[in-house]
């Protein structure tokens, strides 16, 4: 029989898996002439081993086994969402002799139970068979797992919880929808073509059914300004996952004007309608926007269709779109009655409802709309039919939980470049390349509207460089007014005053704003929070605690809009800010300007000039901590670096209360370059940071101890190595007990604690040369256990050391009272260790048996020498 081509094999397997066939024919196709295909594809996958509980007695055999099964669960769901397929066990991916065979059994019933626990109400029933084949003169067994294809029209299977954790700390899979694409099992929502394939028929060619009809929709005509949809891969992926989540019925796309919220919602609605994605049966588009800014025409234009202007008209528009007739007179119905009617209609025909631009309504009406839509969406969950979905767009977050808000920002840099090329082509202007695109990206913050408006100036005859500057002035006023005036118009006078103060002051703080505006810090924080919901303010943390408040770069140019809104009130804010500037202008301004000049010198590679300027500034202000810090930093950046002189400068910076947040990292860097481990140890021993993702002082302390340990090892001072190692273990444990840290930093600290725990035991063992000294090794292990360090290899060493010590005692001519009392004390410690191990979240039967056995054995042996033991 002639060997079939890969295409022919694939075609035949698509029919077999569709018929749920698992026979020798399948194996022949998967291993033609007893040899695997050169590559895996969308219908098959090769794996070397069947999942099995490890027999090597490792720390977490169950964890390893669960992770192995988790990987197969992910693959099975991905195959099921695609064409179905076969996983062949006993075949390696690479090598000459790839067919290895398998041993042991595979419980397919248990596997299906585990798989379906991760996917909820979408059961998948896989089948497994073993086949015997002859290879290299011997008979071996090959395992094949058959995964059925998801039926056409049936919803894609989505993981409802995360997968098991692998030994490397990664999850086998996330709560996403996976699909098999070629030889890869991956989340389908990340790539548009994967998402389209997921919702296709996927049947063998000879069995393809009727093409799925588009879902009925009320989508309006496309925006004529939409040249081509670009970028937005991440928010689209999030929306795709959301449409498949049966218990998450509402989302809000939020962001400043001009970012493309409506465009994103429209593209997603088109996808749902075209592909039949999700469990909805209708797509309803309703818009409140009356006018919008056309970047291509450079003016405000009327929107073709306005569907509602308040809550009542929105309710009626939804019911009209669903062709649902209300028996009573609509004028007599309360909002609650409309809600009940809409819920009843959605229980008949689940729908995706997009409500665009709700912030076109009055503030009170916005709140009513959001509350009503939230109520309606939540009440469709948990019923016989799938839940409906409501997607809204708004410039503000509308008070929804952050998990329900998709915050939109500017285009990604790569997509922005493509967008600029398309707009330039549409305007008939020369293509724009290189650094100019970077300048456009920065000036527009990636906003499609802002960027297109700048290019429109080029179309009108401006040089691109001049256009960038012109746009920041009067010529960009209309665009900025469209993007921001609605929000500014709705700000209270108090909030507008605070926003203007931030624009005038630049980067500032809560305390500075409170002083300038004569407010309490509590009131300032409340107003900042409200302005952030409109995306009009941003904050960042500098150093370990300083919160800096500023306006996004694209907002700096709205000062005139804000001044018009405030009227005479603006003058008082401007005067207050000017007085604050005047108070700090004398020393602070001149020093700040000089520091910025020095930083610019070293950033420009002129490090020698930076040192000279910093030295001159330091001589003029010998007691200024910030100046001392910049002088030290310049010395570090010099060619060659001058760490000794920098160390002195940083000492003065601390002495004169430097406020620059980068000082700690400079000090630690200098100490490390000088290998001044003792100095770094003394400096960092009593300092700590409350940041969740790192603790610069703790990290410095660990570096110092590592350096001192290295020096102590050269001297052969193992006692000092043990002391320093224990200090690090104690310091890390204190940190983890006192403060919650990020997952990544937690894993880093745990790893470092394990490293130093082993250093402690190794150093103690080197110090304990005689059998009598082995007791110190056991005591070191007990000290570690007191700090929750329970490592299998160390516990074994500790127990062995205790047994060695008592064996040496038994070899003495006489076992005295002191030795028996000491054994009694260690047995109590051993008993405490046994209880501690037994309470671990993950059972450690082998270690528990070891500790328990040693405890009983030593107690029995000690009892021979008197009651004291």
C-alpha cells in the first residue's frame, strides 16, 4: 500500500475523529510503517510518557502528576474546540528512534472527570486505547487518546478556572478559550483568525453543513472616518473572552475622547454578528451621540442616528429592536416595568446590547442608565437560556467595579505607525517615516483622532514639524474641545480649580495642592479621585512613598478650555499658584534647573562636564542633600567611575536629608562596586521598604550578607557564615509575615531564604567536626523550622545529625544525667517538628514517617539509660 501524503492522512483522520473512531486504522495513520510523522499538526500530537505519579519520592509527586494531567486537559480542550484529534503516548518529538512505548495505565474515566471539572457545563468525553506494535524486534505498547470535535453551533468550551501549577510556577492554562492551531494549543481570543476559526463549522469537507447565518443586528453604517481597524489586540481579546463567560454580563469601555471606544465596540459587535460568537442570538446597537468630530473633515459633524436621549427612550429602543410589544400604555409604565419587559424579552432571545456614548446624557441620567443596565444584565444570569451581554462606552468609569471596566488608551506603537501610513495615504500627503512618527506618537499619546488632526494640518500645507507645534496651539483647539470639553463642562467649580492648579504647577503632591488651594488633604484626595474617573488626572509613585500628581501630556494644552469654564474663578487659582512658585523660586528653582542641566549632560554622554558642573554646584550649596546626591551620581557615571568619592557624596546626601528617591539605589550600587560589604550591612540592617514588588533595603542587606559570607568562607570562619545566613532567613521571614508582597517577589524571597537556609546548615556541619558537634546541625534545622523553613533535604540532615550525636553518646562508657536531659529536650523539639510537618497544606508522608520514626527510636534507646529520656 502506497504511503499516504500528510494531506490525505489529515483528511481521513478528520472523518475518523468525527465518527469517534479509535481503532488500529487510526494508529496506522498516526504511525505509518510504525514511524511517526515528521511533525505534529492540527489533528495529532505526540507525547513521550503517560502521566503517572512519580516514584522517586520527590517533594510534591502529586503536584507533578496534576501538572502532567493539566497539560493534557489543555490540549484536549484545544483539540475539541478545533477539529478534534488524537494524542499519541509513547512517541518523542525528536530523535532517530522516536517510538519508545509506554508502561502503566491511563484512567480515562478519571481524566474525563478532571477535564470536565475545569469546563463546567460543556462536557467532553474522550476515549483511550492501548495498541501493541512491533518495532526494532520487540513488542511495545502505544497509547492513543481520542478527543471528539465540538459540534457545529455548540458554544466553544472555555475553562472556568485556572489549571494546576507546574513545578516551574506557571499555570497549565488560564481561564480562557483554547483552540488547536497547526501544532499549537493556544488562547483563541488573542488572534482574529483563531477566533474566526473557533466559530467556523470545522466539519470534514464532505460533511460541511450550511454556513451559519449572521446574527440579526441593528448595527449602523460604518463611520466614514474609519479607514482600517488597526491594533487593539489586547482589548479585543478581553472582549472575546468576556462574551464567552456566562457569569459576567456587563462591560464598559472607558477612556478620553478620540481613542476609538466606539470603533472598538463596533468592530467587536461585527465579529459577534458575523461569527455567531458567544451564546447571544441578536446584536443591538444603540447610540446617544448627537455630534462627533471628523478628523478627515476637520469639523464637528452630526451622527446619522441617535437612538435615545434618556433612560425611558433607551428602554423603548431596546424593546423596539427586539420587536417586543408591551401590552400596557408605555406612558403609564415605570422604569421598573420596562426593565421587567426587557428581561422577559432577553429570556426569549439572548442578545448583545451595545450602548454607545452614554456620557452624552446628563450626569443624573447617566447614573440611571448604568444602574438600570446593570440590573437587567445581572438578572439574565443563571436562567435556562444563556445570559445576555451589555457593552457600554463612556468617557468615565461610571462607578462600575474595575473588573467590569476596560480602560482604553492610545494605539500601540506598531499599530500607530500603520495608522499614520493609512491616514497619510487618505489625505494624499507624502508618507511619514522614522523619528517623525515617534514625535507624532508622543504628541498625540497614540490617539487616532489627535494624530489624524495633526496630519490634516499637513494636508493644508503645514510642515510636519510645524504642524506638531501648531496643533498644541489654537489650531488644535477644536479637537481638544471635542475630546475634553464635555468632561470639563461637567466638573464642579472646585474640581475645575484643582485641575487648573495641577496644570499650572506641573508635577505636584496632595500636600502642595492643599496648601495652594487652602483645603484639607482629605478633600484634595476626594477631588483627585473624581477627576481620575474622567481620565483627567494621573498619579505615580516615586521612591518608596511619594505620590506625584500630574495631567496626561495630551491634557496640558486644554488650559484655555478650563479657564473659560471657570471664568473669574481661574484668576484666583493662577494667582495662588504664582505665589507658591514665587515662595520656592529662589533656591529651589535655581538648584532644580542646575540639576536638570547636569542630568541632561550625562544623558548626552558628556559625563566629564557633568562632574565639573555638579562639583561647582556642590561647592555653592554644600549643605543641600539633593545637590550632594547629584554630585555622587555624576561621579558614578564618570568614565572611569569614581565610587570612593561618590560614597562620600552619598553619605553627605543622607546627612543633609536628601529628598531624591533614587538615593538608596545609588548608595547600594556604590557599596557593591566598592565591595564595602560591612558598610552596606550596617546601612541596610535596620531599614525596610513597604513596596509590594521589591524592598531595596532588604535586597541590599541580602547582597551585603552574601559578600560577607564569601569573605568569611575565605577565612574559614564557618561560625560567621552560619550567623549571617540565619540573619538573612530571619529578616526574610519577618518581611513575609509583616507585609503582603507580589507573587513574583514572594517567590524570589522564598528562593533566597532556601539558599541561605542551606548555607546555614552546611556551615554548621563544617563547624561540627566531631560527632558531639552534630547536635548543632539538628538545632540549626529546628531554628529554620521556627521560621517556617521546612526543606526535605535539611530535615533529613537534621534527623540524621541527631541520631549520629546520640549514637556517639551511647558509645561512651557511661551515659551521664546531662546527656539524658539533653536528649529529652531534643525529643520534645523533634515532636514539635513532627506536628509542624503534619500541618503542612500538602502532605509529606515520607518526611513525617522519618521524623516520627526517629522520635520513637531515640525515645526507646534513651529510655534504656534512665527515666530522664
